[in-house]
């Protein structure tokens, strides 16, 4: 759980600690004792369930913009409004994991730069140094519930009699005294702009930009969600510019009406239309293939022949769906003793996202799963239907053989 200071810190420090299972040949595996075989198989299953986050051309673009924006804002000393970042894309495309990894890397760098001390520490105070705060947007967000979610990250005591101005001041105090440089609000498209409470919540979020923190908003299809309806696109800078927030005027968060700016970057799915896109997909398959620990795995298992195209058809290039298919396929291969991935085995795997209870389907957080291709719809024994013969009366069969000879 990364939405508390303790949980975020534990994840940040341990996120690269997992050691994958060693590679063994079938002969080496058979030499193990029954107990060691069981333990090794469990380690292999854990390896397949914890595949690392691989860099893609899309994540590189997000990394360049997000890390650069947060670092630049963190180094600013002048009292100007910090530009924010919006990370958009479809469901199951790795937006949260990519954003958290980028910000955890920023925090590692920032802590080392300041010898793990808060450069803005309040004299006489011993507040935790928390350069990054990660908060999930409440499903039914209101200005008060959002403030409480942020304060819950810091473990700040909450008085039930606090009104909204008091909560806003507590948020500002926590951000400043903990040295927070980036505030992440995940699942931001849970806000519905047809509801007055959600409009007020978005307005409050923009007001937070006066607290000298970089706002990072992550959500599904932000351009289509209505969150940008008050903004205008600046073709010169590529930024989305918003007017001053009403909450800022009401609660004194700023002295002047300052425009709010956001960089909008999309973490897109893989495509399979051009040669560079196909090459990028195959390279990603090669990276995944290198992480698998199936006993009969071989080079080219996921990259040779029709396999790359098949995997793309099954997942539509969505990283989360690909991960689910590979993970379930590896488990099926181990259980069945095949110890390798192929189309026939993967045909038996159904990608089912029905159990994703922490996802809001109405906000687009669960993507459509591609329907099975004709190649995967093979009739089972005893149920195959004979196709009706096609009428060939009017077919043009060309000149009669030997005519005119």
C-alpha cells in the first residue's frame, strides 16, 4: 500500500529486491530432490508473477518529461506556481507503475543530493522527510475527502470538526514541513465533471499548485474525461493552461490570479502498423522472454514466426493484458509439464479482468479484452461443425485447359 508514508517508503526501498529464480536445464532440475524441486518451482512461479517493468519507447518519453519537470521544479526557489504533469493513457497500460518508478528514482536522487536530510526543515522540528507523496483519488471525491486522503498519507491527526479551510491549511503545512516536492494524485479521472462536488475538487487540486509542489495527475483518457474543459492548449509550449482556481481566491492560497499550467503526456499502448513499431514490440517480447524460467524455454520462443503477431492480437498491445497472458500461460505450462509457451497452450488461456475490484470500470480503468481471433477459436473434439459448401455456379474458372491448343 503506497498511499501512506510508511507504505511508500517500504516500497521505494525494496522495489528492486526480488531475486528471480536461477536458470536450470531439465536435466539439472531432475537432479534436485523432490523438496528442492517444489521450492524451485515455487520460486519460478514467483518470478513469472513479478516480471520487472521494462523500458519501452512510450515509457522513455514519460520518464524524460516527468523526471525533468519534477527535478526542475524542486530546484526552484522563487515563489512562482510550479507547472504540473498529467499522465494519461488507457487502462492496464502501466501508468501508475511507470509514474511511481520515475518518482521513486527522483526521490532516491533528491535524498542523496541532500545527504538524506530535509533542506527545508523547520527549526526544532523532527518531521519525516517525504519528497514524494502518493495519494489515490477517492472514488466519490469531495474537497474534504481529498484533503483527508492527503493528510492520511502523512498520518496527520484529523479533527472531525475541521472545516474545509482548516483542512487546506493542514495540507499546506504537511507538504511544507515534510519537504514534499511532488504530490501524486492517481486515478484522477474518477472525478466526474457533471457533479458539482467533483468540479470543486478539481478546482481545489489546481489551488494546490500554490503550495510550491509539483502536481502529478495520473488517469485514464484525461483528454476525453472532461478534466481539460476549462483549459486551453498553448501551441508554443505544448502545455494546457487553466485559469486561476476559485478555491485559491476563497481560502487565500495565492495573492494574485496566476494561470495554472500542465504538461500532458500519454503512455500509449504498443502499435503494430509500421516497421519501427513492430521492431519495438518484438524487442519487448525478447525482454520478457529473457525473464521467463520455463525449463524448455528457448531463444525465439516469443519472437520467432507468427508468435509476436499472435501475442499482439491477444492483447492489442496493452502491457497489462500481455503480462496477464504470459503469467497465466507460464503457470499453465508448468502445471501441464510442457515448460514452454506456444499458440496452442495460450489458446487455452482466457484473459479475465472481472476480479479487478480496485479498478473503476466506469472511469475506463478496465480496458476491453480483444476477442479471440479465428486462430484461437478452434472447435473442440466432437463439437466441430461442418461448413456449408459454397455455391460455385457463377465462379469464373478461366480458360478451359488445352483450349485453342
